[in-house]
C-alpha cells in the first residue's frame, strides 16, 4: 500500500515561506538539502509525518504562475476561530470563516489564507470527516 509522504510547492523566498508555515501552522524545518541549482526544505509538525516540501530554484526572480490546476493544501485545527485570530495577528490575511453544507447538514467550517507565493491553504475545524 502506498503512503502519502509530502506535497511540494515552489517558492521564491525560503525565509519568507518558512516564517509563514511556522507562524500559521506550527510547521518546523525537518530537513534541508541544498544543490547547486535548487534547495529542498521539508517542514512538518507533531500532528503528522506528512511534510510540505518547499522548493527554491536558485536565480528565480519572477513569481510562479500557479495556473488553474492547483487547488489547495488543507490543515485541520481544534479551534478554528482562535487560529483565524492568531494568523491575522501574525500579519497574514485569512479570509472569512465559512460553513459549507451538504444535503442540508454541516459538512465543514473553514477559512482560506494564501502563503507568500499565492498558494491557497484551507484551515478546517476538526470534526466529521476532517480529523
């Protein structure tokens, strides 16, 4: 059986992206590997072994075109409102908290925030299928 281990995104500024993922989601740098043309930074927290891999291509100065294929990365939390306030206080701009229903029943309560490179991140209240 296959196991999910990481998701990779390309970022322009390593320090800026590491600060964002630390401040918003408590991810810490688990490993960092540097090659002549690029650097890979693996980040995770105590909740899971799943990692976010930040790839920094050296010499890149233009923002990446995210296109229309990327959706989002999702995190769950036990206190959505507190995390919304904490992320806003850290200087980021989380969107409003919303609840989505399915067949007349609550499906998920969430908000989105974008990382410094424009990647959308969904933050969900823990519960139901979102554990």
